[in-house]
């Protein structure tokens, strides 16, 4: 009754018990590997009643989906998450359920929850698997006292469960942003006096608030969130730079983009996200007096970046925009969201997918940031010492 295989396993049609005839369907299984956990997602046609338990010798996690059968199009995509925590995935019919078994590399802690439908997804059962002992954090860089580099936290928007915008010919925003972020980080790391930190290093999702926490942990001087968004009108094009607004969005486009980006946690699969508490949180953050100085820095860095982007690509907005982006809410780190273009525009989507154009955007963003910090070196850094 079982099908076995390594990485991606095929499915053999089974004569399912009649009790499953009127149940839901298992449409897909997807898996994503992150540095601190592995996520396995079950796409189902209805909210699935799941019995989840652990077996040992060898270590396994068993998921029984009650009154469920595989859909005709059932085609799991799990190969990208094999090896580190999950060695294999098996599945097959049981008398009153459909069983999926995860063969584990070792005992793991888990967190499981269900998510309601949100386009393009239907019902989802999410299982996050964590190491029982968290990995040791990387040692902090050895820096002479008073000679820290300027630390740039670079956030590749979306990832994993959240594809972001999807352009013509299946160009995914999450892939574009990661490619640009990696190139930008490499360029900063080759620049004396600077160190780049990639917030997201692979195809997995990080909750919006966790992204700024990572920047805090790294004691970043600047937070850059890279995006390539979409609009309902495919003719809209051009790059733009946004900072956190104190009084709301300064344009209809800014409001549209902020609302779209702030819903990322619903796509990415965060169990306890609520849109209702976002605006009060932003208002509370903005009462901090230290925010005023950081907002001024954000505006000035953003102006430098815009000036450089104007040399290599069309601008959608010639001034730094303002909107309530949750990912920019850190009160003590200057923060910018950079829209590198509109992936909904066929011409721009094609350019954003080209390494040459990505390189031009990277050089422009890098030069804009360098110009600002050369004129305003942060105290206690190598730049200030020089």
C-alpha cells in the first residue's frame, strides 16, 4: 500500500476505501529548508483533521489526514528540503485516512497549525520541524574596539510559501529579490569598512517582524528591503524607494503597495499573525523620539539611492515615498524598502530577470549607500576613524 522513494516520490493509484469517497483531497506537499527549521506544507481542498504522532527507532513523524484522498493532480515538491532534517517522505492510503510519513534524521521539535484559504492558496496544514538543540549562533566578527564596519542588513522580500508577485512567464518576485540581495551583499562585503548581512539566505519565509529582529541582532546601521512588486495595471513601471510613514501613505500607489506587502505573513504561513494589530504597533513605534533622527537618515539615504537608480533605470517616483510598511518599523535603524521595478510589466519583468540589469541596480544601490555614509560616518566605525 506504500510508495517509497528518495527526495521526490511518485504516487501509485490505489483503490481507496469507500469512507474516503466524500472526504477532502490532498492536492500537494511542499517543503522548504531554512537555517533554523524545515517547513512541510500540506495543501488540502478542505480543512483537514490531522492526527500527528512521533515514532522512534528510526525517528519518524506520522501524519494521518482523516477522510482524505490524493487529488488527481497530486504531485509533491519536496526535493529541496531533503537531507538536513528530513531524509525521506512516504505516503499511502489507510482504512479511514491518508498517511504521510516523514523519515527524520534525528528527533525534532515541531509546531503545527492550519491556515485558512488566501489566494492563490486553499487550506494549508503547516508543520515546522526544529532541532531539539538550536544550532550555535555564528561567532561575532572579531573587530578592533571602536573600529566596527558599517553593517548593512539586506532583506530579500518574500520567500518560501510567499512567492510575492508573479510576472509574465512565471517570473517570481521571491527569486528576483534573493538574486539581487545576494549580489548586493557580495558587493558590500568587498568594500573596505562595510559588512553585509543577508536576512534571508535561501527559499524560505521569515515573518515581517522577525526580519527587523535579525537586523537588530546584527547591530545593523541600515536596513534595506528589496522588492519587485506588481500593480493591477501592467503598464505601470519604474523603480522607487520608500520609508516608513508617520501619517499614512503619501500616494494611492504607496498605500496599495504597503497593504499588499503587509499581508505577506498571511501568505508566508505565520500561525499567529493578525492584521488588526499592525497599525497600533506602528503608531506606538513612531512615538519614540529616537525615530525622528532615523527617519531623517532614511530620507537622506533614500535620496542618494534614488539619485543613483535614476542613472540606470526608469523611476516610478522621483522622491522618497512614505507608507506604513511593517517591515520598516524598527525605530532605531534607518530603513528603506526598494522597489526595483514592477514585475507585472512584461518589459520590466524580463529586465529584472537578467543578470546584467540586476548588476546595474546593485551598483546603483551600493553607490547611493556609500555616498551617504562617506559623508555621515557612524560614530565608532572604521569609516569614522578614517
